[in-house]
């Protein structure tokens, strides 16, 4: 797929729309709940996403962990194959909010969002 067909900012635009959908979903969560995702390409196991990023023109990057094992993950997905299902899970013990989130979210961590594509490549 060429850059001219999908646009040079396609991943950034998609990531922004995904972020808005996640934020709307998170409005319904209780303080002891987190938004998790089930990705068809990831064995349909729920994963807890801590950050969502992109690498233009066509990659979405998810950073998070498996709530059952605590194993960290970094998933890189092409925008043409990105499908997710948002689900609600009770906050697992290993999902501690970071200090700045504690103040603003009152013990309710929400999925972060990477603004710059350079951050996604790290």
C-alpha cells in the first residue's frame, strides 16, 4: 500500500479517532475498573493498554501488559488490520496508577495517548 493512497498522516488520524472512542468508553467505568482491549490478532486475550501511539503513515503501536501474567507487551499493527474490542476489567494489582494520574483520575487509570510519532518508534 503506497503512502499516497493512505495519506502521510493516516496513522496519526486513526490514532486520534481511536483515542476519542476510548475516552468515551472510559466515561462509563467505575474507579476500580480499567478499559482493556481484546484484539483478534492477539489470540482474543484481553490486554491492558497503558499507551497508544502511531508511526506514520501506517502503523499503530500499543504498549501495555497481559492482566493475567503481568508480562509487558508492545504490539505493532498496520492500520488496515487494526480491529479491537473495548472491554471492562477490574483493575489488576499490577496496574498501579502513576502519581500524576492519581491526582487527576482519583485512582482510575485511563489509557494514555502518545502525541508524537517519534515516541512510538522507541
